[in-house]
C-alpha cells in the first residue's frame, strides 16, 4: 500500500520526466504505454496537461520483445506530435519509430520497463542539469578518440576502433534529433565494424532479452564472450551463458554477433536491478552490445536484435589515457 509520501514522490518524478522532455504549452504529446504501464501513462498525461500541452494517452497490449514495432496506426499517429513519451515494458529504442521520429525532429523519450515500481528509484532524483555538461564532455572526448580499451577485474579486456565515430550524449533531456531513455544517462558510440578484439566478461546482466529470458537481466554467474574480427566467436560460462548462446543461435542471423555498441553509464543515482535502463545507466557500469548498430551514427549493420552485455567497475582507456577508472570518471 502506497503512502502519501510515495504518492508525492511519484508526482515529483513524473514532473521531472515531463520537464526533461521539455514539454511546452500548446505542444501535442503522445503518451504511449501498455496494459502494464497504464498507471504511469496516466500520471505523465496528467503532468503534460498541467503544462498547458495536449496529451494523447494511448494504451496498447504489451509488445512481445524489445525492438518489436508498434502497430502501424500508432506509428502514423506518432509522426503527428511534437513529443513522444513511451513508458512501456518493452523498449522501442531500436525500432523504425525511433528512426522516423528522430529524423522528423520529434522529441522521443523511451522509458523501458516502466512498471508501477519504476519511479520509486533514486535514479530520478539526481540533478540532471548539473550532470549534463559532464556527459556532453565525455561524448566529446570519445568522438575525438581513435582506439578504446575496456578492462575490469573480472577478466574483461577488449579493444576496438572508434575512429571517425560520433559519440552520443544521452543526458536525459529529450531533444530534436536525439533519443532520451530515462533514467539511463550514458555516452555511447558504435565501434568500427570488424575492429573489436579480446574478451568480454558480463557480470551484471544481458539487456534487451525477450521476457522468457528476463532472468539474464541480473546475472548469478559471469558470461564470457570471446571476440575476434568484430564478432562474438564463443560464449562460455554457466547455465545463463548456455541460455544466451542458444537464444542467439535460434535467431539464425550471423549479424547478432556483431560488436554493435560501447556504452558508458553516467547516472550516479542509478543502481543495477535487472532492468535495462538502470543496468546500463549506472555510473558503475559499462555495456558492450551485440547485434544491430544502424541506429548509431556511422553504424551499418542490421540484425535481429540488439543485446547489451553489462559489466561492472570497468576501466576505459581512450588512446591509452584512462577516462574511467574502476567505474569512476577521471576525465576533466
């Protein structure tokens, strides 16, 4: 049973979301949710209305998996608004709707896994205005870099070329031409195809899995992935590694093994809990994704999914210079 304090904090965090979406009076805002997230959808629609904007609250059945397209009538409707807020259990971050909305200049905020406990997280209580310049600064450093190396105490040691690849700063703010995925604050880029070499040891989770593999969201045992020529070549470990290996094989698409993303968590209030955006957004974590990279600047590979391997307390070196040390930013 929720208390008055819980209700007040829900309203406050709902307002944070609308403010970060930079909703303005007179704008048209699509609040897209599913049966499991309708409560948060109603909260956000209320907050949007209080700004003087016009909310359109749409509730659809839950999508089967992350990356599944929304129904065509919803896609068409989405192209007619100024802002899209998408609190849904499955993420639409890697869909055609995301691509079309960003190209059209619609501000898109994805809130994946947004069930009734979603807003009860300290990840929404950080000072996003204060955090923003630091995130943008790291994106600038990564964009200028040529070579990245990620290591950690669990055994991760992988290098990749990032030369010529533009890094994206996910500051939490919804802006034209950029995706926002609250409460995930991160910097990411797509490594040059074919360049990654080494070993990934995912000790936190594997994100963007279908519901039947949701147990991979928070791992009991690390998963080791050997990488050569920009592709995952071998997956080893315990039962969770076996499930991941079998799932990827079942897709019958060699491109799902492509090293698709280097992602750097930057939200100090986010702690991994098995959900995509808290796993990846936590300042403690770095993620390296397999699969599709066409939704990143410079990416050329389309696959049957995008799956993030999340690891903790990593060191990131760019051109031999540490910018993150054991999970703590050390750049200036």
